C-alpha cells in the first residue's frame, strides 16, 4: 500500500513503479504457494488449473482440520482432554517408544543379528517344484481365495464365472498357463492388459440424489466389477443434458490396441425394447494427450447402429498413443428418431487394452526398435515416430549416408578427408579434413584458402607432385 501511494504521489515514479512491480510479483508467488497448500489440505481428487480458492475450498480446509484434530486421548492413567495435555502425552509416548531400553545393545555383534543360521530356506528340490508346472488343484485353490466382483484376466470374465464353470473350463486354463511356462512366452492376449483398470476417471454432470450423494461415480467404469449392469456398478450422468462426457486418465502416454465398453442394461434383456440402447447410440471415443477431446484423435464415431443392432458390449480397434481416453455423446435436432432425447453416460465398465509400457508395440507387446527416439514407436506397425540422431528408416536401422548426419539425417557433413562419410551421429571426421579445412567436423575453412586462391592453387599443385 505504501509503494502504491508513493507511486501515485511521485512526479518521477519510474523507480517506484519498478519496486511496486517487483513487490506485486513476490506477493503473487506467495499467493500461489498458499493456494497449493490449500488444495493439498482440502484433499480434493480433481483440481482444474487456475481454479481460485473459493469459500468451498476454505470450508473443506476447515472441515479437514476439525476432523484430524485429537479432542480426547485414552491413556493407561485415564482420559486426557486438554490440547496441551494431549500434546504432552503424545510426546511422552513417542519418546518412550523410540528410546533405547537396552544399554547393552551397542555391544551386540551385527553378524549375530543378521545371521542366516536360523532362517529357513528352500532346498534345491523345493525350489524346482515352485518353478514347475501348475496343477489343477493349485489353480483352483488360488481361484477360491480370489475376491468376487473382480476380473482376474484380460478376457473380462469374473471370478464368479470361473468358479461356476471351473469343471468345464479349468483344464483349458491350466493348459494355457503351462504353455506359457514351457515356451517361455505368454499368449498374445495375456501379454496385453487393461491399462485403464483402477485409474482416475472423471465425468461431467454425475448423477446424484436429492441429498447430493451418488453411487454412480465415474470410477465405477474402471473398477473391474461386471456382475450387475442395472446401474450401481456403472458411471451414470444426470439426464436432460445435450452433451455427456466421461474420461479416464491412463497416468502417462500409453500405446492402445483396443477398447471394450460394457453399457448399462438396467438388468433387462438387451433388445429393441430396452430404453438404455437408445442412449448408447451415436457415441464417440477420442484418444488425447490432454483432457480436451479437440486436442486428440477420433477413435470411433457411431453413425450406423440402431436400437436393434447396437450390442451391449462393444469392442473398438483403436491403435494409437495417448494419455486420456474420452467417451462423448451429444444430441442434435438432426439425430435419427430412434435416438434418446438427451445425451447420457451409462458406462458399467470401460476397458482399455494395450501394452504395460509405451516402449512396446503390437499384439505380442514386442519392444520398439532400439534406435527409436525415446523408445517410442507405432503401437501397430512398430515403426519409429522419430529416429535417434544418426539413423533413418522405418525402424531406424540404417545409419545416415551420403555425407549426412544428425537428427533425421538432416545435417550435411563437412569436408572430410577424401570425401569420406563423417560420423553419422556427431558429424566428426575421424580421418581428418581435406586441405584448406579444419575443426572436428571440417566445416571451418583455413585462412590460407580463404585469403588467396593463388596460394591455395600452389599448395594443391605441390600436393599433387
């Protein structure tokens, strides 16, 4: 305030203005740090960039502070209620907990503590048994210990499904697992995984009751539950909206092979009379590196399905790289009459299949060629997007040629001796330069060559002799 007053009163206020500007910048930095702390203390899961510390955030901070405050502490000597007494009791407890009660501890030899004499270890035969083939009994025991409402594999079948059909399918599952052990390689589908499982999800206009609570949260679509498609295991949006958006954050840019969507059926038969089918129609799926679909690529747009033809489970081939997978639907006056009046999100499960790392590609999740820049290549073909410096070709297998080097072989070599190829990555001429040039890359002309053509001609004649 004083700087602002001095700036307004001063006839020559350039110095005061600079000081005021510097002070305002420091104040803004302090404010930003305060806001970061505010967001952290409110423990909000989603915060949009640039969001202001409104009354809502301040109320959350106050509520969290009250919730984490200890108002009463039960000890061996009774109940402690005063804040100073509670802090003193906590301090006393942890001092006693971490104090050394054994004065002879420093005399103990370390080897006696970590000695392996009394540690049970597997003998060689037992170790080999653990590395062997899986029996049907072992697999069934593992299956019984799994929790229900989960899908243990990429096929989408639940634990309950495997338990119910174990007598029919168990032998085939065991053969598949043991094949992978004997061949040293998993099957094609086993190499891929649902990279959306358990990842953060978001939707606009989530459905909620009058009390504000909701069982139809966005994370329902990536929690692996697929036993109830009536609604409460699904991500559901509010009705009477012309646009509906849901997205999942894969956590990093990942290579995507295909997407499988399980839509809400309402627990009824999926046929032309199911009202949820009309809500599914016309949907789009985008893959983007930001939260905006306009920044990404359109993976799929429904323009052909009807209520009678759209399946409740849709598999989409979407071979692309991206961090966010976005489901979008909208309603326009030009839509077919069998579309629902409003747009909806009703996703019971949204699975994104791809390799666990962006350094792999294809159904077999093979590693990208070694000379791909940042080990990134096309998810389907394995072709490098960009090569490391000094390489070219679809798989970056060819060093630069024809007197070129560097990124995408775009740089021209200097005057290497006898026209030899320079180093394809650095451009260095290891065998030296032609006469009249110097430097590691032979790009610099010598003073003799530049200043006098006659001297250079004589030097050339002398060399030729």
